C-alpha cells in the first residue's frame, strides 16, 4: 500500500540518460513534491542500492542538479569506472516556497520532513532497486548545503554521511539570496544555525565534510564553521578549492560528495 495519495512516475520509454521523475502528494507539503532520480542499470536482483540525496540551492528545483550540474553524468562515470558502487542519485525539489524554503519547517509546511521522510519513502516504494535497507547520504549546494548539514546532523539515525558545497551556515544568511523577508518564514523550530544543531547533537552526528570556493562570498562563514568544529573537537573534513558561488564549481566538486559517500558505506 502506498504512503501517498497520488503518485506519478515517468515512463521508461521517454526517459533519458537514466533519469527518472517522480511526483508525489504529501501532507508535509500540503500538496505535491518532485524528485528527479538517476537510477543506474544493475542486476535485477539488486534491490538495496544506496540513495544519495542532493539538495539544490535558491531559485532552483528538482531538475537543476541534473540539467545544470550534470550530477547524474558524473555519478555514472564514477560508477562505470568502478570508482564508486552503484547508487541512486535523488534530487528533490525543496518544496518550492518563495525563492527557497530553506528546508525548514514553516508556513504550516514541513519542508524538513519532506526531505528526511517523504523522499526516501517515495523512492523505496516506487523504485525496485531501493529498499528499507538502502543506506542514505545527504548533500547539497548553497541553501542545499545548509539543508544537508542541518537535516543530516538532526537525523543521524537516517544518514550515513553529509557533504555540503558552498553552504549557507545560518538562516540569517538566507537574506542575501531570497526576495522574501526572513520574518515571513515564521520558522517553527529553534535550530537554524548549523553550529547550534551540531552542539546539540555533537555526540551522534554522521560523518561530515564540506567545501567552499576561495572566491565565494560564503567563504568566511564556512571558515568560521570549520574553526568552530575544530574548537568542539568534532571530526570533519573541510576543503577549499578555486572557484566561486557558481555552477562550474558545483559541477566539478559534486564528485567529492560521491567519493565521500561511497567511502562511508558498509
């Protein structure tokens, strides 16, 4: 029995490059949510592929990681070369509130539960290569990096690993990107800074990495988070690479997320 009132899954006859699209209606969004998926070709007896969730940034939706960042092509190259194990790449929308929901709970919609609960459930119930034993990892860029860090830390029982690129590190910095006043979010929940969540859940967080471009306006915020984690003795990996807050950077470095996720699998 399905967990969702309505489900639409793309037809294999019209899919391209292993991409599939899934739309479900969920109470958490008070409506429909979209998920773009890359499902690799594997033996039909394999039913527990790991699931790597990639969260997009402001202004985007479920299609951008694939159609602007080529994440599925990067994943396929790594899988074909045997560098990483086959995995499902899940690229959901953020819930499409304003310029960006922040992957938080507000406006009577639970954008966090959509990602943490609904997205894996929809995949497991509709994609035969996934099951309840599929391991989950979460990553993202900019606002999606913020969502990955925050949701990953808050749900260590769900996720094996977290990887963030060019991440917003506290809710206040959303104001540099979105049109909506931050007061209009009416956030329901106290943990809106990544470091707050890490301090609260410090004794039980998934394996963590993040990176930022040396020309990125968020570089200083990422450096501060790195230092805060060092001060707390929280094990993590932080890297800086040449580049800015832009798609060429994320297209290049999504491979680092895939390699990191693969290394954490059991």
